C-alpha cells in the first residue's frame, strides 16, 4: 500500500474515532478494536440518525 493511501486511511480512522468518542457511547478500547468500515457504519448510525429515517419511511407505506 502506498504511503499516501496509508496516511489517508489512518486519518479517516482517527476522524471516526474522535467523532464517536464525542457522543460517549463507546470507549477508546472498543473503538480501537473496530475496523474502519465498522467505525464508518457506527458514525453514520449515530450522526445521520439513519434508524429514525427508516422508521418514518415504513410508517408512510
């Protein structure tokens, strides 16, 4: 893997960890054990409130 790609992935991982630590649901030990994809999924779950959007869509149908 190229050096720039590795640095970009590390920055992305740090970003998600920082944001998830802000809400206080996870501690750093749990976040360190997660993959970047898992971190991104959890970030989207909490920050974009995806569950409530899915529920509101189901209620309309």
